C-alpha cells in the first residue's frame, strides 16, 4: 500500500489526461500498457497534505518538497525494511528510478528552480479523476471531453494533484513511483512552449482562482 499525498497549486507539465498513451508514445511490445500521466512542478512555496486511510487530505499544509521526500523514504522502508537506506542511495539520484527529480537537471521550460514529480496510472486501473475547479469532471469515461471543457487543463496551468507514492520491486527493477489518482484545475498559467494560455473562460461562467476546493472527492 502506498502513501497518498494531496499537493496544492503545482504547475502542470506534460499532461496526458484524455486518451492514454503507450510509454514512449508508441506500442513497442504486445505486453505494453497505455497510461495517463502528469508531472507537477513543485517550488519552495508549494504546499501539500498527508492523507488519511481513505485518501482524504488531513492535517496542516506543509512544504510539498519535504512531504514528497518523506513519503519516498517511508515507501522504501515499507518495501525493503532494513535494506531501505541502501536502495534509497541507489534510486534517489536516478531519474529513471525515481519519480521525483531536481528540475535543474532538465532543460524543459519552467523546470529551473523546481522539483518535478511525475505520476502515472495504467489504463487497466481506470482513469484518474480530472476535475475543474468547481469539481465538475473534464473528461468522460470514454476519454472524450465534456462540453465546454476544452482548454481547461493544459501544460502550464496550476493544479491540485492527488498521488500515491509506492516502491517498485519487480522484473523491471527497483524504483520509487507515483501513482496518479486525480488532477484538479486551480488556475490558468502561461502555456509551456511560449504560446498563450487557451481561452478557457470562453466556454462557461466558472469561478477561477486559488480558492478552488481542496478535496478531489
């Protein structure tokens, strides 16, 4: 069982939240699975909460970077017990082995001075929640958009992220991963790649701002 966190007001990068995609963008083997993905960029001012047994945020808002690092260590201890420190030494610096990476090691727009948390959800687990800031769903179960929801979620906007940190130890190797449980739009931001943000407000009269509900449920 993983460790669930609720991260507030992270900047969204590389979202795959409509139609799931194969790893690397194409099917390489018959055993490949499609998945949804999202990366949250966390700064020194980004906050997060630990979650209770039902996955609901509880307790005070604390620095998100600290809580993610704490969850990674706890997940390792749950999985490997006395060998956790050894595996952490090997996994944490490895961008392929750990879901949490120093953004300064990346050349992507907006990553400098941030930490990047990459989360995924396999198609056979069912789609993650993707909500607007009024808690209305953005995608239907067939992965198509609800009417009026085009442009509400895009790379560069700010979101709440609900994730589950867990330790991997299987034929693919050892690693520390983040499962994607849900994404909730908080507010617009400059679109990555130098383009303007989509004109989302043209699709409906929905209050927009940082006072979006904390709860994805």
